[in-house]
C-alpha cells in the first residue's frame, strides 16, 4: 500500500509539474508563432515586388496583361526582353548602366574614405568645438537630401559643373549618417592603447590611420560603402535636375524617361516600352545583389563588435 501510495503521489506530482510547465511554455509558443507570422509577412512584403519583377521579365508584352501576374512566362521571352533592352536606341541602356556604376562606385569609395577619416578624427582626437561640430553632423542627418537639391543646383550652376558627372558625384560624397556611424564604430573598434603603442614606436598619425585603424574599421567601412552605393544607385531627384544630356543619365533617370513614353495601354510602342522598363529594372538590381553577396561576410563580421566587454 505504501508503494502504491508513493507511486500515486509521484504521478500526481509529475502531472502538476507538467501542467505548470505547459502553462509557462504556452505564452512562449504563442509569442514564437506570432513573431514567425510577422517575419513571414515582412519577408513577403519586401520580396514580393522583386519576385514580380523577375516573373514579369519572363513575359512578352501581351502576356503581361493576359496571364496571371505571379507566375513565370517563357524563358525565351526573358532572353528576348534582355536583348531588346540592351540594344534599344543603339544600346543606350548599357551607357546608362555604366554611368550608374561610375557615379555609385566613385561616390561610395570617396564617401567611405571621408567618413572613416572624419569618424576616426572625432573619436580619437579632442579639439575645440568638437562636440558642437559633431552635433551639427547629427543634426544634418535629419535634413532630407531632396531639400538640398535645388540649392546645390544653383551653387553648381554658378561654378559651371551642371550637366557633368561631378554634379552627381560631389553631393554623394557627403554622408552625415556614415560619419556618425564611423565615429560610433571607431570608439570600440580602435583601442586607444593600440594607438598610443604605435605612437611610442614612432608611427605618425597618417600611418597609424592607414595601416592600423582602417583594418580595424573594415566592417564599418563596408557598411558605409553599401549604404552609399545603394543610395547613389537609387538616387533619382538629384541626377534629374543636374543632368540634361541623355548620354549622362544614370539608370534611374533613363528608366523614368522610358516609362514616360508608356502612355497607357497594352499594345503598340507603349506596350513594348513597358517590357523594356520592366526588364531594365530587373537588370539594374542584379549588380547590387552581387555586391551585397560578395561583401556580406565582411559586414556580418562586425555586427556584434563591442557587444562583449573585454
């Protein structure tokens, strides 16, 4: 009887503990399911337009208006659309794409270097009004770039560099957010003791920055580079008001010019222009995806920098 009573008590205790454990785990499961649904929704929100763009690029002009929008067309139509896009108007799309690569590449490299130098300087050197100057930089982040486009145009028109690549590249070199990011990253990524040791060994400030600091700032540099590259690549308003010659257009302004020719309707020349715009939009995102995939390992390596205290 004692053995049976003890067994019954153990069974009752396990049942109570199991019920308690279920009550504790139930909210967690509900929370996990809710977060999973939210993440799937966000993933669909961001990827669905890209998926539609890929699907639409595989369709002929007629299929765009007659078939289901979220399913692929013919593979041959994709290659025909690509060939038509690249050869239209003597290959002007290729020229626009090369212009975009130059504008974005030069701007991204220049802005990254300037932000690294400025952020490192604010982080490791103390000088007069440094706090005030950095507050101005932080305040400049809140100013929309479109608000500065017209004043910049008026200034550049007086200098005489409107309708030149410099009119797009020079404003893109200024990145208050990138400078702020590099200053914050340099605070943790570059130890003051390492800089002092290099100074004791006789290294100058320029050598310390280029041989030591830049290597430690690599993940932050990649982040600023990607932000600036994507921002310049997708910039539309600044090149629109700065560039008048069609051969100097970036891809955004060029596709907008093509899109303006699609005055509605699914047939005729306007219908063919719709296919060109869709396929051109699909082609222009491929370089950005490739750059991100190549640089993500450098970017991810610094996401947790400073999260563990030494």
